[in-house]
C-alpha cells in the first residue's frame, strides 16, 4: 500500500494490529463518506453522488 499514488485513493500511513485492528490514514477533513452523506443528506445532489461513484470506481480500478 505504500506505493499507492492515485488522486482517488486514500494514503494508508500505518496499521495497528492490536485488538481492535485499526488503520491510520491521512486526515479526512469531512470524515468518512458515510458520515458526510448522513450529515448533508438534504444537500446532496444526484450529480454529487454520480461524481463520487465515478471517483470510487476509478480508485478501485487503479488498485486492481
């Protein structure tokens, strides 16, 4: 994961293998996509969802 360098992939800084297992990533100013969507659900447009879907798909394609 250290060599992953893509605009739509989050950088993994460290991995804590103790219980519970946790990942340390770069700072996400708005939190996770799920929490952002829940907080701003009424202001989320179809175009935003389409854009996010496209970005997620591009990041996944890069990782494949």
